């Protein structure tokens, strides 16, 4: 066996996801003590691949099963991997910190030993999820059932097992994604036997099946099965519960999390109120700059409904004589009445030299760019420890500079600093003047005269 | 003692004169050298005279209706005679620029962008170039006309552009012979590096803006370019 994984410190699996993982470990008599230890090592390495955090990350718990069920061994609220505990049992190098947490300390001995009843195991998992047991709301729930069941055990009670699978997929407040890890006989029964349809039906839509030849190989990180199951868990999380959209407090289409992560502790215009709590102020990541910028509106139109950033090339037309290296920034704002005017201040991410800036506006209704530089006022604002460039201007609903060109109670505003992309002409040459030529003629005459005088003198 | 010194000096001085034959030869070389300089200058004057002759034949400027996208190292320096040369453009295109204050009266041709990504200049130093990526003069938006400050032998159409003052007026004549009058708002001298942003900057206080541009400042023989640019900002005041 190669060196074991010891607590991942870099690069967690599907980093940033939230999920509750429910392991159901087969402790039937066919699983030997050695295989049981391999199963523990297997689960330990899988769990070690995730970042455990009861608020922002993964939770995991485990129960054992055979023909009956053993109650929860590791509660889901525990730090399943417990980064202070390390090592694989098969290498006899397990080190624990003695805090009675995590799979290394809580799940050390085989409790079962009876027959194999997958229907009971699956239904029990559904019941545990339904009952709560530390399950978090609005967090994907994943059930991982490990088994070495024979073909007969996989297919013998097919209808009930499938029903239990249905129940598990419907359990809790958002259902459970199923990952079936078929080891040894179970893998063969699935890949070469007749268990395929039953197993597929239990896993159901969005579920995944991983086959592993032996428990020994399962526990060996070099065999890649740990990664396979980890990937299957991530895929199932993504399939059954795409990353939930973060809540938006102020209807500006930018999540509260994003706004709160902005400069000055989420107060990008330094008005003392978080931007996520104001309809008239929006802080968002300008993907062209890779930095936060803030849009502040006042006047007749203060409900920002969208903030966007554009490369010039993404617009319906490009500006032939200008470049927009910093892109264009835009928003849509609703007005209290048609024909209203919005006063805008845009807070850049840092201080820029605006001397060469030439603000221009893209009109989406005519696909043309308009000069806007005289309409904007450049300034600076102090945000905490930083100073940033500001640009202030006004736009009237339905006016020349309203991107939708219509007085409809909504103002569209793609705008940005440009610089001329074409050089000024070179219109001159080094000039040979008449005076120069006349001077040369004079010089030639003088030379000739002197020469002639000298020639005559020496002739004598 | 003093007498001897003077004698020695004379002796030395006599020795420093070349031999009579050599002096004769040097004198002849001076004569011929002078004649060569005179002949070369007369030839250059003749070339210059031809290069800067007045064009009275309409066919000579037939290429004016082409969009210029390449700058010539040897632009035409013959001045088209406005009265006798036949020059037609589209009815709404600029045909002629007349700036009485600096004695400008020249045709206008279309110029585009060179492969070096600069505004091209006219093929003749006595005519202006309307940049075809700008609006036509008098339309809403920014229009740009450039012109030579000089050729290799004589002054270009915009030689005196820098003398213009705010409030002075000039006219653009169009293909249909209608004219529009523009008033100068600003005369700005900028470095070459700063000039393009200013040239392409339209002020929103002017609906129909026409910027004129030419070179200014010192000529750098290494870069073969003038150091500065003169930009005249003007506005339409009369149609």
C-alpha cells in the first residue's frame, strides 16, 4: 500500500460546496475484520477529501447496517474526518487526539455481523434524514451506501429496495442523492451479473454507482477508488442540488454575499449603510477589472435592477476610433415615473489617471457610441484605507443617453472610459526652402570667384 | 637677434605656401566646385519649380475621390487651381475648405486609417483630408479634417493653422456647392502623444464639431516627424 492520504490541506473536493454526507456501511458477516478496517480507511479518506464546516462546508455521519440497522455511529454534526486524527488503520499508524470526535475515534469496531438487507439499510437512511439528525436545511443531502452484497442480495428484494431508494431520494426537505459503492461481489453482480437494472433503479436519476473490486483496493489511495467515490459525490451534489443562488436583499441582481464582500466592509460608497441593504447602491465584481466597483444612484430613479460589465467586443457594435481597455460598466435602474432623471456616481476600484479618459456611451437602440465626456465629473472618494476614482453623471429616461432610448421608467446605461485607438496624422516634412537654394548658389559663386582669382594670379 | 627671428619667420612662411602648380590646381578645383554647387542648386530650383507648379488640368487630380490609406513620402506639391480644376465629390461630401484668416482655399479628399493605425494624410499638400471614420462636417457628431503643414519643397495647406483664433470663421463647401460656416472655439497645441485623445474628443456642448489638425513644433530629423500637433476645435454656426 502506498503512503496514505493524511488530512488534505490543499484543494478540497468540489471546494466551496455545502453538503451533508450520510454513510451507510455494510457490516454483514461477509465483511471480514480486515475488510471492515479497509472500509473505515476508505470512508476516512473520502471524508478527508472534503472541507468540514458546519456552516459553509460539508458535514458527514455514519451508521452501520446488516439485516437490521445499528443506530448512528458518527453523528452528522461531528467533524467526520477530524483533522487532528490521521493515518490509515491498515498501516497501523492511526494517530488520534483523544477528543472523541471523528470517524477515527468514534467508529473503531465492527458492530454487526448478520445478513445483508439493503432494503432495510436504504430505508433506515431515509428515516434518519427525515428525522433530521443534524441535517441542514437547503443543503444537498447525499447518501453513500457501501456494500459487498451478492447478486442474490442485490436482486432478491428488488421491488422493496427500489421503493426504499425512492423514499431516500424524497427524504428530508429536498431529497437525497444516492451514491452506491459496490465492492467485491456486488461490483461483479452489477457489471457482469443481473443486478444492473435493480441497482440503477435504486440509484435513480442523479444517483451514481461506483464499483470497486476489493475492499483492499478500495482503501488503497493509489487505486483511485477514493477519488472515484469523491467525484461521484461531487457530481451527485451538483446534479441534485446545484449551488443555491445566494439571496439578494435589494433586488439589484447581485447577491447579498457578493455585495457584503465588497470594499469598505460592503459599503462601497461609504454612506454608512451596507450596499446589500440599499436599492440605490450596488457593489459588484467588475469581471473585466477583476475588482469590486460600486454604482450609486439618486434622483428620480433609485431601484437598481441590474449591474453589468462589458468588453467592447461583446457589444453589438464596436467603436472604430476608440479602445475601451477598462471595459464599459452599466446598470438598469427603475424610475419612480417616466421621464425621470437619475444621478449616478460610479466608484472605481482604485485611483486612475483620468486625463486621457474620454467617457463614451453605447446606445443599444442605435448601436452607436456617443461622446459623453463633458457630461461626467471626475472625482475621488476615500473608502476605508483606500482612495478610488469616481465618475458622476446624470441620465434622463428616454433622453439621448438612455440606452433603451425610450421614456419607459427604466434607464439603461452602458458607459465607459475610452482612449483614441488611432494616432494623429503626421503632416509634415523637412523642407528645403528657396532661401537655402539661393544661399547655395551664392556660396557656389563665391567659391568660383575665389578659385578664378587664384588661378589667374598663379598663371602669371 | 630680432632681425634674425624675422628672417627665420619669413623663411618658414615661404615654405608653407604650396607650389605654384598645386596652387593653380586648387584654384581650378574651387572654380569647378563652386560651379557644381551653383548647377545643383539651379537644378533643385528647377525641380522645385516643377514640383510646386499650379495644377490647372482637372484630370491631374482624378484620384482625389479615392480614400487615402497610405501616406506618401513624396506627396504631390503642385497646387490645384481652385477655379480651373474640375473636382467633383458626392453632393453631401466636403469638397473645399476656405479659411480666409490664414489664406486657405483648398479641395478636400477622403482619408482613412493607415496600416500604422494613424489618420492618413492627403496625397497633395495643398488639400485637406476629411477622415472618413468621422461624420461629415456639419452633421451631428465629430468631424475631422487634417492637412499638411509642409511638403519637402513648399508649405502645406495648414501651414498657418496655429495662427487661428477663437471666434474666427471659415467655410466648408460641399459637392453640391452649398456651404456651411464654422466658428473656431479653441486652438490647442499638444504633443504628438497627447494629440490623438484630444483630436477624437467631442465636446457635448457642440452638436456639430469639426476639428482641424496639422503638425507643429520642431521637426525631429531622427523620427522625421514634428514634435507637436495643432488642433483647431470649431463648431457649426450656419448652414
